[in-house]
DNA sequence: AAATAAACGAGACGGTACGTCAGGTCTTGAA
DNA sequence: TTCAAGACCTGACGTACCGTCTCGTTTATTT
């Protein structure tokens, strides 16, 4: 997560258990208190750890919460469900399920908000959360192209642009429905969304 | 903004100028400091107002920022640009321009994050920000239906569902690109997005 | 109490009832809350009066409390009980009874404390509280001298010095016992005190 | 002053220097500002200490000022001056000199006033100020009894009563003259006072 | 009767201090 | 060198009172 240095042999070694305990405590605090009422002192107490231990590993609340939330997205997978529509529906439902959890709800938008003024935080979010999702989109598109369900782009720049567009449309719609509109992204909604998205991507532009 | 009650004739009336000064000061502080470093004491000082005056009118930082940001969306309009595509591109560009402003960037996601644990705040955001945008979407769709560019829905429930879907897709994509992906929603992107969206909405479902 | 000017004929006259209500409310608040938690807003409310009315008559908390407490000492009297000892015991008991009341306890020492840094307040206290008590002492001494129980001083300066000394010894002992030592100045104590005092004043200095 | 507990071995120990700095700053603030304008934030700043450090050690303004003023009385001593009259005059002059200092003037009566409604504060004042003075009185009396200048009481209860009476008369007279009457307790006054007091205590009751 | 003028209630206003809380750092002794 | 504990400095919080002000209203006296 941090301190990648394999050196540092002398002195008492850092407790490996502490990291996991702290992240778990962070998520628990997010569920109970939400972002704004979460305090690092409380997280340390919950984790059975001193505040100094926590600060030795993370720079502050933002970085800690990014790491704690990022782990939630580890479970995102893209099994081959046989068709592009089924793949999209599957992954969107997974994504919606994660976003519906209170620790994600509370924490994710908050760190995104903070990241608007902090480039390092933005990079950290991108690296540990956004790109992970983005990779799924690209992988799904490649699979659909192998299946012949989506056309192959000739221009690599055009390919990148389209990939980004798809990603923003998918993630944006789910996030907006869940967090802004405050509705559930259930199966019915996901089917409707997928239908419009795929029609838009595959219909002849005429 | 608050206390619409026409009662309360007695006592010194509240200064109307103070409201405007406070909201303007809030936006200025958002630009300079961002959400997390904005303090109500500082806003009061900037507005030339006592902290108590501020607390007499707003319950806290969240409510104040919602009102301050909401005013930014007052300029959203939907002039008839002749075609559905032109209308969509026009309004999305306007929306993107507002979101690109630092006072919106800083404040909007933060209050949305807070609103995940505060129903009253959620209602305030919906009332003063979200529904205003939603109305534009509905109006645009109605205009397109009058033009014959979009089909009329028979079922009103189906119509509402579709309206919500379109809204979440439009707002979500722009917000996600601007705030999460961290890219600009420029004309080229808007054209590409509009193409996919409208194809998805108008192409025969096969 | 204030505004001694007999002029000011035009306009609505000040309510005489308000003064009395305010002073009574002040004493009630002293009893319930004590000096430090007494607020002028609360006094105004108790008196059924606006804060402005209160401030039109008194400069602040100190002045108000001096006037409110001063009225308590109106009941001090010096009836002729036949002997100096009886006179002293009588007036000391009266004085102790007033000091034992919570409104006096709370307010008196507080304004004295404030007066150490405010000459105007000191003058006000002297004028409306201290001199009233002092006059009793002088009157009692004169009576005792008429009776032949105390010697007549030849030197008027010496007479003044002795008068002040007696006053400080009497008032000081009662106040100290009541407020600092925190004991009751009951009949037994008063008898003991009077005995020592009068012996000290009348015994041959030899 | 507080936390006499020898426990609490873990964690960073409290700074001993901070205590002294805070009490000195409190006295300085009393001199400059007086009781009512003394603020704990200002004291903390003067002491070069955070407000929280101050609140960690004292419950509030009252307790702090009691401790700050109590230290002034540390210098009270009762050297053997050869006779009871000389002993009394000496200690009364010392006491008057302390009371004449602005930090004592401002603070002492104020905390006494507060203590009328706060038993814990009353106990604190008694423990750290009043009993210290009382002990001097008792010691002086015992010395005079050894010298044969004062009679030995047979009844211990009577002895206690007389001790209290003497103490209230001495302290009360000095305090009243200094703080209420607003005059200086100079040598001349002290001589006059001592004469009356000792005559009262030693003359045959006739 | 009308005009004038001050006092009145209500309550908003700019301030100041309150006592608390969280952030992030530092200091101790033990592991 | 890390750890738990907890004291430390900093700075914002939201509240309470202060004493002033601005309203519309009431109650006198003066025309």
C-alpha cells in the first residue's frame, strides 16, 4: 500500500496485522459514522492501534479511505456470460451492488470531492479504483470484438476515446442513479440502461 | 431560500443583502480553498457578516454550500436549437461548463457525499439542484416528441422510467468525465456522447 | 435611581412599573442563577420588558445588580434597644440575615470584585450600599456616647478614623464569616463578637 | 495542584513548566485586565500554551484563579516578633500588602462570589487559601498563650470558636477596609485595629 | 383632533469568548 | 525501530451573551 522499500531490516518490524485491522476499522467507521464524522483517532481505537501507527502508514484521512474503499472493488469480475449484453448487465449489477454498500456510498464521493483539489489524491484514486474499473470495460469490449458484437476501431486514438466514453457512460449512469438520484440500480433499470447503451454503440450511425 | 413564512412582522427584519453576500462569499471561498478547507467563520468574514447571522439562516456548511452551488445552475437554459441533437449538445455543453468551474467541482460532490447519510440534505439537493436539471431533460424530450424525433410513450410509468434513465445517463456521464475521470467534456466529447445516446434512444430495438 | 433630570416633558414617559419589575426580576435571577449565570436578556424576559428598555436605564449588569442588591439593605434599622451591646447585636443580626439571603450572597461580592477596577462602580456601591450601613454605625456610636457608654472623641479626625475602624470591623467580620468562612452568623456568634468588640472599644487602653 | 495520583506511568508526561507558566500568566492577566475581562484563551496565549492544555488541568476560570491567587499567600509568615501585638501587627501588614496587589484584589473577591453557589469551589478556596491563613492565626494564638499573653481555654470547642472568631475579625476587617471601603490598611490603621482587637481579647469581661 | 416625540416590544445585527473536538506531532517507556 | 499511550499545539466548531440597531406600535404632551 505504501513503504514499498524492502529494506529496513533493523529495529522492530511493522506489524502486518495492523494494516488489515486499520482498513477494516475504517470501513466499519464509514458504515457507522459516514465520512465526515469518521475520525482517525476513532479508527485507531477500533483497530486497537495507536494513532502514531496509523500516521506512520497513511498521510491522512483521504489516503486511508481511498485504500479502504479500493478493497471493496477487488471483488469486481467479468466472467464470460456468453453475450455482450449479458456481460454488461452482469458487471453493472456487481458495480451497483458495491456502490449500494454504505461504506462505499459514504466514502467514495467524498474522496472524489477532495481529489478535485489534490492531484496526488486524484492519482491515487485513479490508480487504485478507477483504472481497475476501466480495465474491465476494455476487457469486455475486446471480448465483444472477438465475438464480432462490436466493430474494431482502426485508429488507436479513436479506440481510446471510445473506451473512455463507454466507461464514463457506464460508471456515470450507475453512480448518478445510486448516489445523486438516490434510487436503486436494480435488474430492471440495468436491462433498460444496457439496451440503450448497446443500441447506441452498435446501431448504424446513418 | 429559507423561512418563506410571510408572518413575523415584528422585530428588525432580516437583511436581504446579507443572504446574497454570504452566498457569494461561499462561492469565492470554494474557489480559493475548496470544500474541506472552507470554514463558516471565514465565509462570514468575507461576507462582512457575523457568524451568528450565518447560523441564523443556514443549519451548517452543507446547507449553505447547496444553496451557493444551486445558484450556479440558474443559468441553465434550453433554447430551441432546431434539432434534438443540437438541443442535447447545447445543454450538455452548458452543464459541463458549470461543472468545470472550481466552485462547482469542489462543492457539488462533497454535498452529494454528505447527503448519503442525511435525508434532509438529500431532499434539499434534489429540490434546488437535481430537479431543476431533470426538468430540462423532460422539456427537451417533450420538444423532441413534438418534433417527431422521439416516440411518444403510451404508459406514463414507462415514460417516467425513461425520463429518469435519460437524466441519469446524461448527468452521470458528464459528471463522471469531469470529476472522476478528470477530463474536460469538450465539444468533441459531447458530440460523441450525444451520438451514442440518441442512437440508443431512437434506433429500432431489433 | 438614574435620570434625575426633571425635564423631558414631551414624549411617552418612562414606565415606572418597569423599573420595579426589572429590579425584582434581577433579584429573582440572582437567587436562581447566581451572578455569573445571570444574563440581561433573561432578566428582561422575566420582567416582561425588552432588552432596550433595560439598557435605557442601566449601563450594564454591574450597575443593575448594585441597585437590585441595594434595595435589600433598605430594611436595616437601628431601634433603640436600651444598651450599646443590645443595639450592636441587633443590627449585626439584621445585617447577617440580609447577607444570608442568596440574592445578596451572589451579587454583593461580585460587584465589589468588579468595583476594584471601576471607580464609577465603586462610587455607586459606596453611595447606595456602604454609606447606608456606615450611617447606622455612626448613629449607634453617637447614641452610645449620649448614653455615656462610649467616650467622646476630642479630635474630629480621630473620630472619623475610629468610626471607619468600627465599621470595617463590624461589616468585615460578618461578611467574612458568612461568605468566606461559610458559616452562619447566628446569635451565639454575634454575642461573642459583640463582647470582644465592645471590650476593645471601652476597656482602658493601659 | 491537581492530579496528585502517582499512577499514570504511560504516555507522555504532563509538562511541569506549563503549570507554572499558566499560573504566572493568569496573575499577569489579572493585573492587566481584571477578573471579568480575563479570558482563558488569552491566558493560554500568554503562557505559550494551547487552550486544551489549560482545560486539561483546570475545570475553568474559577479554579484557575484560585490556584493563581493562592500562590500569593505562600509568602505569609509569622516570625516571632517578641509580643502578641507585634506579631499581629506584622502579619496583618503582610496580609494587607498582599491584598493591595491588583492580582489579589481582582481575583479574590470574584472567586469568593462564585463560591457562594459552588461547593467544590468553596472547598478549594478553603483548602488552598483560607486554611493557610487560619493556621497562622492559631499558631499566633498558641505562641501568645505560651508567652502568657492570652488565657488558655479549657473547653476545646470554646477554643475552636474563639479561634474562628479571631480569624474572621482579623481577615474580615482587613479585607473590608481594602476592598469594600477602598482604603489602604496602613501602619496607623493596623496599630489602631490591633489595639482594639487585643483589648477585646484580653480585658476582663467585667 | 392632529401632530409631535419619546418609550416600548421584538428581534436581527456585529462581536467576543466560550468549552469541545479533531488533526497531526512529539515524548515517554516497553517490546 | 516500532509500538501504545497520551500530552501537546493548532484551528474550527456551534452556542451564548453582549450591547446596538432597526422596525412598527403605543402613549403621552403640545398645538
